[in-house]
C-alpha cells in the first residue's frame, strides 16, 4: 500500500516509516501542502495522513478541501498536535475520513494502516479523477521521498587491473 504522509516533523516521519516498513508499505513524504497537491495524482496514494500545520502557503485542511473538490476519494486522515474541542469536526467537515492527535499513538497508527490496507485490497480498480492544480509557486517541486522495503543487492568490487612495469637498463659508466 502507498501511504502519502504530508508532515514536516522529521521524528513523526521516521516513526511512520518504521511502522509502514513492518507491513511492507511504501511511504511518500512531503512537507509542503502545495507540493503534495501537485504530485498527488502522479503518486496515486492508497492512504493519506495529513498534518494540519505545514510548510508553505497552505495548510493541511486546505489541501484536503482541494483534493475533495478535485474528485479524489482516497482516504485522508488528519494528524495534528492541536487536539482541541471542535478540531475533529473541522477535519471531518473539510473532507477527512479520520483524525489522529499527536504525539502519534503507535498502536493506533498500526491499527489504522491495517484497517485501510483491508479496504484498499477489497476495492475495485481505481477510477480516473480530475487533477488538482494548486496555485503556482516559484520554487520547483522537490522529488518525493519514497521509502520501500527492498532487498539490498551488493555487487562485488571489480578485480584490480594488473600493474605493468617496464624496466630500463641502468646507464653504464664508460670504460677506458
């Protein structure tokens, strides 16, 4: 399963990557909401975890609103450190399917990933939907960070080339 995690906290990114690796899932991470919008259709995630406070000009809830307005049905779960009264409702109203508060509760994240993995495996082939075009930015979009469990194949080093030496005779002193 491909999980897009839009988050700018390295500790949270690392935690989700470790959890995802345990289940053999792939994590794509963006720290900027506009970049995540731009790359969403091409990345085609099965699940999105969306932080509400992001780098860049737009926050997580605006990203969710634009994705939903563009016709995307991918499950989106809001992830936020702001666990105040009414926050869950604001997230659901914006188009999120769920809500997690920080610090990330490991057991809940594992359960969440397993729940959506079952849903993803049971749904029919993905439909084609509209592409969301966010406001343009002056900086180019960075390459996504993709983490997947893959075997490491080591190539043995090549044998060294033999060293060729040429000897020249030592000059002889003239004899008289």
